[in-house]
C-alpha cells in the first residue's frame, strides 16, 4: 500500500499538468509502486525476528526470509520493465534509456548484495544509497530525453 501511495505522487503531478491520465503515466505509477514495495520488503527483513516475536505477519514472516531476499529483486525488475514501457509509450529520447541501463546495473548490484551474505543492515544502507544515486541519474537522463 505504501508503494501505491508513493506512486500516486507522480501520477497526480502528471494529471495536474496534462489534465488527463495516459498509459505512460499509469506505467510510471506502477513503477514507483513496485519500487517502494521492494524497499518495504527489505525493511521487513531487518525486522524479521521482532515481527516473529510480536506475531506480525510481514511478507518475510509469512513466506520466509528467502522470499524476502528474492521478491525485492523481482519487484525492481518489474520497475525496470515498467519504466522502459513508459518511455516507449511516451516516445522518450535516447538518454532516457541510459537511465534504464543504470537501473539494470543497480538491480545487478542489489542481487550481488543479497547473494554476498552481508548483514541486512549493511545491505539496506547500500541499497538505499545506490537507489538515491539512481534517482538523481534517472532524473537527469529523463530531463535530457525531453529537451
């Protein structure tokens, strides 16, 4: 749900400017939704023992830690596909796809971190920082695509 609430921000901004809802705008909404959902699962992994103790049925508690390490990658791959679709539907310029390539590299990095066996708090910090960097890179490549 948090992902969908966050996804409403770019959708609302688009509607405020364009005065309508389009397929690229819906793809962007869905991309942000699954991006944030992936982060939520990583955060839930860090709370796994507390959630078990308190009977909180988070995704990692219900389906296991392994699913909590796999699903964020799957969701972030979904974000990649949705952002690519939004760009194709909207006729984005070439630099937009450089941002998509940066996202693919980021997802590979996240997968590497999960497979490395590092402490979840270290993984969270690195994933958070790398995604913040990606956000700025993607903003710049997107702005360049619509000059």
